[in-house]
């Protein structure tokens, strides 16, 4: 994950692709935004998914996509739909937890949460901590990073669907 500062104009362009206009509101007054870039991690995740099923993107609902949800993240949605071959013998309703556990046990991901493959946020990253050293899941930096991760996966899925229709 790379953390950079981008101009408000660039961030608003990204927002317009992913959120409703009424949600943008007062952001027009801010000059710069922190951007969490997961390009490298997501590329590794895409390569992994492609090895299992080159049409994995067809199992993703962008309306439901949320990387902070074990059921609605990329792996969660795939487990709940058609990606059962990754987790032989595991019930379909188990979502992200079972898929990532199986991938880690097989050595297909090198960390138990799939952070290096863009499936989860790094738990402890300096970018998530306030000046006082405090951080929790409600911290706006962490919440923003989850949104950015979701948006970047959504962009990948959208491009894959456009280039590889069913």
C-alpha cells in the first residue's frame, strides 16, 4: 500500500465514479486528500484469482462490493457464488474467512489475511494512526483506506467485465 496526497480535483473525479453526488457535498472546500493506493496488491490478487478461474470477475456484484465485509468482499462474494473449487469441502456460506484460510494453508498467499494480494488492509500501518498514536476501526483514515481498496477492486472488475463479457 502506498500512501500519497492527491489534489482535491483528482479525488473528486474518483469520488464521482463511486459515490452518489449528494455524498460529495462539502468536500469541494478541501485542497488535498490522502489516497491509499493498492495497485500492486490488487494485481497480485487478480493473478491469484485468474489462476483459479479466469472468469472470476463475473461472480462479483459491484452493488454489494465492500472489502471491509467478509461476505461482500471479492473473496466473500466468490465463495458465496461459484468459487467453491478453491475451498473443496467447505460450505459455500463461509465467505472470506474460509477462502483466505485455505489459500494461506496452501501457500498461495504469504500472510493469513491476504494483505499482500489486496484482500485486506494491513492491520498496523503508520498511515492509520493519529498524532496521539491512537487507531481503531472507526478512525477515518482506516475507513477511507477500506473505501479506496473497494473502489480500486471495483475498477478492476468493471474493466474486466467490459473487456471480457459473459
